[in-house]
C-alpha cells in the first residue's frame, strides 16, 4: 500500500525536485502550493505525512502545523528549512522532524521512512 504524502511548498521548482526524488519510491504524492491549499487537502482526506517548507507567504510551515492541530489533524510534519537544523528545532518545536536544504535524495528518503515508521 502506498503512503500518502502531502508536499507543501510555494516554489514549483522545489515541488518538482521533491516529486522527482520520491516518484518511484512507493509514495502517493499530492502537491499544495500554499499552506491554505494544504489545509483544504487535509480536510478532505487523511495523509500519512506532510512535508512542508517553513517560509511561505500568508501562512508559514509552523503556522500550518498549528492550524492542523487546531483542526484535530495529527499527521506528522517534516519541515524543510534553509536554517540551521538545531536553530529550527529550538524555534519550531511543533514539527515532527526537519530536513535542511539543500538535501540529497537518500537523506530525504531515510528521514521519510524513519518518520513513517515512528508515527
């Protein structure tokens, strides 16, 4: 069975890169160009994991997590960050995990699989 992953990023180039890395890895992928779009997806169906950029206009990744939790959605969220990982962990503790940009395909796959196993 495919694991459903929602990818949230306002940059289409970043979306395409993540999709390229994951398309043949046994995941069912959904793309949202904003946090608000992601919330519409999450209202309509369950996901196994959300992979979201931190910096987005209107609503950032941590605000998306807060909105998800307020709606009772407990899906694990990995935040993509250009920040230092330790700084991001201290600042945005509501995330399940972080991955620092730029990242390699295997690093992303390892983190996704680990997070899906743990949650």
